[in-house]
C-alpha cells in the first residue's frame, strides 16, 4: 500500500492564495441598487421623482413595492410600471393582468418594457387572445403635439395641447380601447381600456411622465388630469420589483461591490500571510530520514548513562541532554503534538535534576525519552522554515 496522503499546512496556504487570485480576477458583483437610485426617487431626467412627489401630495397614499402583483396589499388600487430597467417576464405580466381583472384595480404601463430576452415587448398581453393595445416603436424620435381626450365626464380639466418628442405609439385594440392622449396625426400616445373588472392604461413613451417633461411644464396638466381619471382617493404603488432592487442584498454582493471590495481582499491577504507566518511552512515537505530503532536509542542512552555513571556524572549527562532539548524547543516549525510531548519530558527531567541524586536507571530512561523527543521534533520540522 502506498503512503496515505495527508493535508498539511502548506496545502491550505496555497489553496488560500489561489482563492484570493480567483476573487481578485472574477469577484466583481454589481453593487445593489439603493432606494435613492430608484426611478421613482431619481431626480435625473429619466427618473420619476416629480411624478412621485405629485402623487404623494395629491392621492390617498403612494408606495414602492418590491414584489410581484400577486403579493400586493389588498388596499393597493393603482400599480405603476414605468419603463422598468429589468426584464418583466411573461409570467410576471400575466400576474399583473390577473390582478387587474380580479381586483378591479388600474395598471399603468409606460414603455419601453423589456421581456425575457432583454428585447422591448410590443404587447403587454400574453398571446393573441389578449386583445389589449400594442406598442409600436418608432425608428427614430418624432416631435408631436399631443391633445388630451377626457374619458370621464366628471373630470373636466382644461389641458391645452403640448409638444412632446415620442419614441413610439399605441396601436389601439380592435374592441374596447380608447385614446386618452392623441397626436396631431391621430396616433395614440396613451391608450385606456377595460380588462375584467379593472382598467389598463398604456403610455407609449415614459418621457411623458418623467422629470424632464414635468419639470419643463409640458405634461404637468395632463398628469393632473390622469390623477382625476384614475382617482385621487386611491392607493398608488410604484413597481420597483423589476428595477433590480433587493430588500436584503446578500453579504457576498455587498462586500464584493463598490469601495468594500479592495478592503475585503486586503484583509483576506493579510489573514493568509499571518497563517503562513504562523505555520512557517514553504514548499513541499522534505522526506524524513529513516526512523531510528527504539532499541538503538535505548542502547545509546544506556551506554551514555553507563559512561557518566562510572564517572559519577549521571546528573550531568541528564542536564546536558535537557539543555539540548530546550534549545531545540526554541526553534520554530515543529508539530504541536511533538512539541507538547517534548515539553512534558523536559519538565520531568528538570524535576529529577532538582533532586540532585545520581540514579543511573532513572536518568538513562529520561535520556532515552529525551532522545525520542529530539527525533520527533526533527521529523515534524522537515520542510519548515526555521
């Protein structure tokens, strides 16, 4: 049988160093999005913080939700999906449509919206049986003058036409769809239609609701009319589930992103260095010399003891052996078990020397034990830094 391989300290050292190199090269997770970076909180032009502030001031309540439509609270009546940066899979869209149909709520979708493959979708519906208005993307941005078309007699609000650069339009469904905002060529910028017991409102270009349009006073009166149409006495909710926000980002992502990554890597490198310094082993261990037979060690110790006994110096021989053992123990790199055993034998020899009596048998036995300890210390230190 071959000699069984065992894990040694240098194996863990090289494994740790390899792990550190892999982390240095490959461990670069994207930082988790914070709440301040959400579109509903962003003050940059693509964001919707002004729209959020208007809702916060004028409606019953406005929230940010981090779950699918099937997990919405019962009091949420309006769900806003405003040009999400992440994919909205077909199953998630089906959840939203089911929520509208069963709860009687209002779903407001602002394009572009991306599907499973990261491509803009043209229909929020699941298949051709879902007769909802579809989105058509323009090849290039077009300037258009948009006119508000009231849908409720109870919402007579004066909204003068306003100019807007559009990236697409809504193709109205064949049955039951109307245009709430119409361009000068008759194209629909905002479609509204019933779905089950609820309503779906689709905005052809999310810029109609973003900070740029509202801040420059282009679409602010239309947004006010939209609040009247949908209802100011309702609870509105921004869908942030598809913006890459996680309620509790994993510790691995937090430590590996942003400014924390170099700090963590430096700490790990320091730990590996301290481990190497403590174990003091480099390279592969040297092959230990053949073991000295215990009988040879015993015979040698007894011969030495006989020599010094004839000279009346057995305590002197034990003292010299103990002194050499103590010098060996001062070196670094020996295995812990061998070191502990040698320390026990050293204490026994020191106690015997304190008695000050010549005793060949006992001193020879202790010298033999010291010789064995010297051998074990030498074997366990092979390949180690001294």
